[in-house]
């Protein structure tokens, strides 16, 4: 039997590094030594604050107490993303978590919806989503595990301070036995016979080595790119935004349980309410607006007084050609970057870790196993990429050069097929088990941005439309009552010991 992996070195801290440390230590326990090396001279990017519901699975996997986690990270809950001015200026729609209509899965709800819409017997789409209704009402609550309960669909994620999350995970990891080494890597050595990494040297001369290396060094990709030359596949021709200017501001009013994304002249702006402040950022294309103008635009659209100077980040959308090369696995920004529109950056760290555990190597590092990992994660990343491109492609805006460019750009064939299937007869489908975004998500964005199907599956014209309409009215009425009884967002956090005393 091949020799098992006995040691793992994580290069880089921040959110990705400490997530990796927490997951690997929790899963591998005493069998593998987990060490993380980071330098205080290198500041993590750390502006990401929004997540998607699988973050709950990750926190459960590493054994976090939810109330403590939320207090430590100043977290709030998130039930949806609200999009303002995306389809056209003045239009607003919601991409909720969970599903539309009855049951724990979407099924073919959209076919019934469009069949009834053709005869005027259906309400607005949001009437049939508990998360859409809850987000709009500023309310949250616990999800019911009973699939028969309307609250079974009440999925939430978190908004949190990414810097505080990394700090909290570090504290948890060190308590559980993860080693932390402070130092800046100045040299990476490779085995001459096969190019595998066999050690790193710090600026004080110390040398660290391991069987498996996790590259969490950010956009630089110290191991995966600078050393192993894995290559990068750029997606700027589909996702032309390449800058983000971010600034926190003072919290004003109650924290909304949703992320607000507002389309601007050359990109879009986020607003995320935390317990103690509001996170803001303008993601833009530098071909169409200067850095100074982007800063001015952001500062002109804050809810409260800025709490720091705006910080600019530069990036190129895309992915590593291989996420795992030899004995190096890249996670987080070192593996690529789509952009923050649908809050998937932290999710992809989680996804990469889950896939790594499913494909965990021995010291032979089977090429077949590594190739399977790269194919699976690559497909998952590309499906998320397509979903993000959809937001730009489906916009009806033509009021600035940026919006005219993204409306006219070619899109991936994989996305074009899905858009045309929906436009033709309201057809939605999942590509495979590794696809994150559900049919409900595709419905919310395509319909929300004005893609109206030409027709629907003719089988749905044969159903008893009065009965179907009555069923949807019942669902709408039940959801309205359930949401009315939910507590206000901040009141719920305080009542459940999730609110930090100094927030």
C-alpha cells in the first residue's frame, strides 16, 4: 500500500488559508500534521463579506458554534441578493435562496407559473418564495427541518467581516493543534527528478517541508504559478470588470438580511450590512472609468460616513488551468477569481476543500486522481462563471459604453444553450450534481432581468388551471402569514445570543 500523506503545509493565511487549516485538521485529526505559514508583512485581500448557504455546512463540518461565530465575526444573516438597475434603470428584482413554489425542490414550477401568467391567473414571482418575502420584510428565523413545513425553504447564509473570520478560525485552529509559523517565504525548492515541491525557505533561513502543499498565497500563486507554472485561463472577454474599490461606512438603521447590488455606469456596487458597520464596494471595468472617478462614485452612494480610506484591488477574472499540480493544491485567489457578484469566492474555497477530501492523495499522488479533481472543480467553476456572465448578458441597459459592450459580447456556448432553452419554452435544467446554482436561481435572474419565454411546455396547458391557480394562491397566502410571524432580523440575532455586545 502506498505511503500515506503525513504532513501538510498551507502557504498563506487569510480566509482561504485558515479555512483550509480548520477543515484539514478537523477531518484528518492526529493522522496528519497541519502547519500554516504566513507573514505579517503581507496583508490579505479580506474584503469579501457575503456568502451563500453552504457556508453553514462548512461551519458545521469544522465544528463551530453558530452564536459564538456570529458574535466573533459581527455577522448578520442573508436570505437573498437584491439587484437594482440591472435589467434596466429603475428596475429591481430579487435572487432569493431556496426555491419557488411547493415542495423542497423546484420541479417544474416555472412551467405552471408561465402557463398561468398567459391567462393572468398568477401573482408576482416573489409571492412564491419565502426567502424573497423574508428579505423584503427585513425578517429572518430558523429553517425548519421538516420538508412539509413552509419554513423548510428558509435558507440563509451570512454576511461577516472576512478579517475577523480569519482571525477567529486561526484561534480555533491553534487551540486544536494546527501549527502556525510567522515568516516570509523567499525561496521554493523542487525535487530535480519530477518538479515536486520539497520545501520552502523563510527570510530568516528556516526551511519548512511537507508531503502536500496548499497554496493560499492569493493572486500571486507563489507555488502553483510562480513555481509550477500551472498557467491561467483569463475570462476578461466575458467578465471585463477588473477593479474593485472598497470602503466601510457607519451603520445606519437596521441591518438588511440581503446583499444589495446596484448597477452603475461601468460596473456595480455592493452594500452589505454587518452588526457594526456597512461594507461597500464598486466593482468596475477600468476601460470605462478612472480609479478616481470610481472612488468618487462609491463615496457619493454611501449610507453613512466612511470609516476608512477607499482601497483599490486589481484582478483578472479567470482560473488556473490546473488547480492541483503535482503535490500543490491551490485554493482561494491563488486558484482564480470570477468576481464577487454572486458571493461565491468563499464557497469555492469550501468546494475545493470538499473535493480535496474526496480525492485525498497518498504520497504517490496519482495523476488519475489529480486529473479527476481538476475536471470536477473546473466544471463547477465554469458553471458559476456562466451564471455570473448571465447577469451582464441579460441586461437591457444601453445607457453607457460598458453596458453596450457586455450586451453585445459573445457568451460561452454552454450559457447560450441555457438562455435559448429558457427563452424558447421556459426550460430549466441542472447540468450535473456538482452544479451549485439551482433552477430557482436561473429562473430568478433570467426572469428578473427581462427574459420572457416565447411559450411554455404544452403539457401545462392541459392542467386544470383554476386548480393550479388556487394552489399557488394558497402557497402565497401561507408564505405571507409565515413571514409576518417571523422576527425582525436584528431582534432575532439579539434574542439568540448572536449579537456582539460592542456592535
